[in-house]
C-alpha cells in the first residue's frame, strides 16, 4: 500500500528537524556551506513565523510530540500497548496542519495499537474520533445522540477528506455543552 | 455459581461497576474520558478492567497502583457491566490478579483500518457511558 501520508508527514518533519540542526549547529566556513546554511535559516525562519500565525495548531503539535515521547516505549499503558508509531505521529502532524481555519483543534490520545487518536468531544453523547496509523487511510467513528457509525477514508496528505470535515463540523457546530481537555 | 479467589462470583453481574484505570495523561480530560482509553490491546484483543466500586477509594487506588506497575496512576473511569453488554461487547472475570476482568468481543476484521474504525465505534459507546473520570 502506498505510504503517501508517511512520506509527506514523517519525511517533511524529519527534513525540517534536519534543517533546524543545520542552522543551529553548523560551523562550516566555505562559501558554499555558508550559502546552504543561509537558505536553511530562511526556510526555518519561514516555518517558525508560519507557526506563530497558527498558535492553536502549534499548541496541539507540541502536545502531539510530548505524547509521542511519553508513549514511544512498549507497554506505556501497563497493559502491553505497542509504542506509538513515529510514522503515525508524523501523519497526525500533517493532518493537523491541513485542518482548515475555523475547525476546532482536536484533543489527542494514544491508542494501544500504536495509532494516534484525534478526538472532538462536544458532550457525552456527541463525539467524533479519528485514528491515524502508518497508512494513508484514516479510521473514524462518531456518536451524535442516537446516531452512530464508523468509516475509513483516504487522506492524500493535503486536503482533509470531505466526509471527515463534515463529520467534525456536524459534531462541533452546535451544542452548548462543549467538553474540551485543558 | 463458583466463587473466585477474590471472593467475587465468577459471573460478572450486569449491575457491577467496572473500573478502567487511567495511566496515561492523554486518555482523559477533567470532564470526559476519551474513547482511546477503552480500545483493546492488540495482543490479547481485550480491554482490562477491575471489578471495583468507586468507594472506598483507598481500596480502588491500591488495586490501581498495582495495575499501573510503577507508572503514574491518574485516576479511573467506570462503566457498568450492563453498559458493556448493551454496546454489544462482553465482560468476563479473568483472575488473577484479584478482581480482574476483561472486555471481549471486539471486532477484528482483516482490514486493519476498518478494524480500528469498528473498534472505535464501540470505544465511543463505552466512553459515552463512562462520563467523567474520577481523578486521584
């Protein structure tokens, strides 16, 4: 199965991290090396200024990486859970970045199979939960009063599948008893 | 009906409380437990719970700390056995350790993505039934 999300997500983040390292640690002195470093600094600077424009996303991404650190060893739940997948974490980051403005940010949770759960919990009876693993297919389920269901949708790494966006919005667009993690 | 080493009957009655201990800080918020907290372990295809009442809390946390095995125990969330069965799953006693039980009957289709989707629908039902967690 093609790993579109894996490539976009983990590859992008690994590349960004490498650029950061280059900018912050390189001691190269040649003209060519200096040019590479200047370009890298520009890219990193652009990325950081973009992040400052999207504070909510930045906050959730920080939570994602903190959770990944906490659950990167087997048995993090004392019940034999698998470690969170780095590919899944990268894909979750790509998904969060792709969320259109105006869509509430999800809460995050680790799953025992190494996947990342993104949850929109409006109340006890209104929630939308999405599972991101190391494939380009997103598993999701919802409860909206007595209506419930589940499905799988393909994610190309750029555009959130319409069915998923509609599902999130139908849960979050109305209701006054919003329940969100601190 | 047989009695287990803990003194509990071997059949989990519908009106029994089942505690799911919260050992990872992202499994809950102050007001809700997240569906992922109930997802089954892929190795044994079960979700571990303890046949515990909310009170006395000392006894609850003593068992929870043993279950946590040195990890941080943040709290517990509760569902009734009947709510598990109403969702289409089953709960059976599984001692030792004392009071241990397992939620079984999770769907395991070969398509791994569909597997997660189907299990998540059940997990949402359990999270909905559980409501607010009790935090230490």
